[in-house]
C-alpha cells in the first residue's frame, strides 16, 4: 500500500461524526505538521499553512472532517440504544447495519434493529421503518449493564465499513468518503507543493460539522479570511442503475467534478473558468454537475468577510450517506494534479482580476 492509500485508509477507518471529529483531526494533524504550520479554530477545524511571499493572496482549500453518523440519546430499560441521526440519513439504508459506539471505556459494536417483518401487517411491510422506531442492539441485558459498559447519552455512533480496495484495485470501498476524500485531497495537494515556491499562501485542511449545517466552514473562513477558496467534497456518482444524466452526471474514473451550481452557492465564473482552462492545459479530464438541493462548505466560504471567490471541486462517489461508498483512485490523483496546477497560477494580479468578477 502506497503512502497515499495509507492516508486514505487511516482517514476513512477513523471515527468522526459531527461534534466528535477528534480521531480524524489527530490523523490530519500528523499528516499536515511536516508540510506547514498548523492552524486551528476554536471549533476544531484544522489547516496546514504554507507561506508564500509577504502580502501574497491567501488560498483556502478544505474538506470536512465529519461523516454522517448517530448519537446516543437514551438507553431503554432492556439495554437497547435509542439514537439521534447526525447528518442526512435515508431509513432504507440503516436497518441491520453494524455500528460502533465510541464510549469513554472504548468502542462497543452493535447492530441497528427494528421489529421483524413477520410481526408486521401486510400494509406496514410496504412502508419504510421510521428512524424513531429503530434501536441499536449492543447485547446488553439492561440499562444498568449498558451503563456499566460505558455507554451514556451523547456518545457518538459511527458506521462500520473497513477500507477495502475492490477486485479492480482502483475502486476503493470505505465508509466516510464524504468527506475523508476532501481531507486526503487537501493533504496531498499541500504535499505536492511542499518543495515549491508558490505565489500565494496556501491553507489546506478540513472543517468540522459540515454535515449539520456548514458550521466549521463559517468559523474557519472567519479565521483565515481567504482571497480564494475551494471546498473539496464528493459529488454524487450517476453511473449506477436507475440514475439519469439529468439527476447526476459524474462517472467513476472520468475525472474530478466541478460543481457549477448548488443550493448554497453559485460559483465565481472566472475561478470556474480558470480551473477548466488549467485542466485542459494539463490533459486532466473533468466533469460537471449541478445539485439543486444541498450544498458544500463553499456556501459559507464565499460570504466570509467582503466576499470570497469560491468553487466546489470533488470526485464522484457512489452510495454516499450510507455505511459504504466507492470512489476511483484515478479521479483522486487527477484532483491533486488539477488543484496544484491551479494554485501555482494564483498570484496577486490573477486573484485581483478574479475578485473583480
């Protein structure tokens, strides 16, 4: 396993639901520390800073540390765990899945359960089980036993799916590609530029609590006050059965995705076109997509200070917001090349021109 894959494995295997991103942040700290000065805000977002010339423009690129997951809200008298979702979950993908509760006494494995279909009426079987009717079975016989094991309200609950290259080893299966992909991308871009003099100061890392309202993006942008910002996040792959090209255009292996519209931001057109031109100059394939619902951290970056030209760049991922998703290694490597090439161009004059719109 090469260094880049090892970083991906460490990041995706780590726990990090919104508000409990500590394990992922520690991995990011260890990866970023050799590449620049560590910068953190008071919510837990983290960056590595690579200094450029004095008064150079500041370029921010960030994924987000958090993954969709759950939180313990109550232990029933019988020892079952009731929970709150953190981030967007569709009930259909939750049942019978393994999860890990991160307690102060260590991790505890459980499974999401509900009433068996054998006990449901024919009409009830046609309906999805609601989240409020689900629970997690950790094998405890009582609330007292679960408490003795260390479970308490507020404990984070994380999906389980170990990092696994598939038979085609360029296809990588793991939990939390949304958005450990962006975390790994930020590190690898900074690593790509490590021994170069850039015409800007680069801030590369990841925010917290994106999945519950882009919260870390707000505080991090207020801290850095960047001149240019890139949100690094996955796109929705449209290359599986049942998805039309009008719903999602991204295809695994066909290159990074430039998000031309989402519900949180319309990207800066000059910055968008610079990325497209740079991709063409470097023979890097790119794809485009528009997401009418939802958004990325760029939705907060672009309204920081007096306004920040921003763009969301990602790669397609299959099955996001579930326990297991898939990305393509070539898309990741091309995203590294593309962002590094763009950053090399962003000098004072070009940034000023982009800011003029």
